[in-house]
């Protein structure tokens, strides 16, 4: 779901047919209108951006789909240089300017090395998209976080199926709106990055799996004065798998997740598995808020 003021849009897909669903509300959710008519063959289960009451963008396996008339008509936005790409997330700075992340889909070749994480950009309301970044082989980019039209970070993972390697985290950053990207270095044992949360003016937090400890998570932080260096933060408790982090300012954040069965052992702390933690010092210390 994405909202702009009282205008909200929700997307999904039919469980059996896998066809896309789009509903919109202009009254803050009091009533909804089906906007799926022209999207019968597009599965919509990834990211959605509602820029304003008229302009919406969705990331799909078939590319980027957009509307400029509040969902009455939709177009499949092309990127001629990447005809076989899947997209998982996007960020729009205005109705004209957006970035989207995904991967080239060449799995028919039988080699994951033919898949590359990609970032694409539009500056004309989605009429055309250009390739902003192509990452290395066997990569996927699935998340994006921006603090301005110039400063953004994208994340994902590297996985070599033939070598049966454990996926490792991947982060790129830009300070010029996607013209150039810099490869950044997550901490050792950072697995698949599931969320990036960047706060103006700093820092950035990354949630990921721990590639060295099955069924366990990790939390990382990056500060501007460290350049492209990321540091590990201690998890609130052992065996905690973080699932989401939100911050109201650079110091105050809420972290949610659950205690996992590390090394096959049950929750060693007893009580509920789902937990909430808060920090007032950018993750240096965490305190338990409540359990679910």
C-alpha cells in the first residue's frame, strides 16, 4: 500500500489466477474503487509508489507499470536495454523522477551468473527508463532507501548457485541521483539484506540474515563520516531475527522481529517469540518495549 495525503492505492494478486489487483481510495480509505481493468495479465506483488492522486508506479516481474490518470489506464514502461528484467522495489522523488531496482532475468540459460542486479531511472513520468547501474554476475538488488533526490542506497545479495555458496549482502550508494554508484562493504557474515532504512542526515541501518549462523539475523549501521564503511551493531538478544526497523530521527528507532530456533534450539528466553525493541542512541543500546 502507498498513500499521498488522503489518496491511497493497494496492489496484490489473485491467489489462484496470479493476476494483478489494484484498488484506490481518495477519501483516506473509507471507500475503494477497483482499478484492475487494464492489468489483467500483470502480477502485482512487489513495491508500489503513490506519488500523488494521479501518478502511481508499481514494480513487477514484467517491468515497471504506471498510471498518470489515477488508475483509469495503465502502461507497461519499457527499458529497451533490459527487456528481460524483474523489479522488486522503487522510489519516486516526483511524478517525473523515479529509481527502480531488480535483476536481469536470464535463468533460461541455466546459470545464475547471467543474472545481474540492476538500477533503472526515469525522468519523464515513466515514458522511458534508462539503466543506471548493472551490478556484477550472480547478483540481485531488491531494496532501495533515499534521503534526497541525490542520496540513495540499494541493497540485495550475491549468490552463486553452482558453487552452493551462502548468499552475501550487497550495498551500493549514490550521491548524485544515480549517475554514479559506489560499491559499499557490509560487515562480515552479512547475508541477504532485507531492509535498508536511511535517515536524514544520517545514519543508514541494514537488516539482514547472518550468513554464519543459520536462522539468525544481523544489524548494521553506516555513518557518512565512515565513507562507504558499514559496522555491525549488537543484536538486542542472542538469536534475534530482525524483520523491520523504523526511525523518527537519527537516534530514536523501533526494531521488531522474533527469536529464532538457533542451531535447532527453542527460544532460550521463554515467553513470546515476537519482540519489539527501542533505542535512543542510534542502536548502541536497545531496551525491550513489549512482546507480542
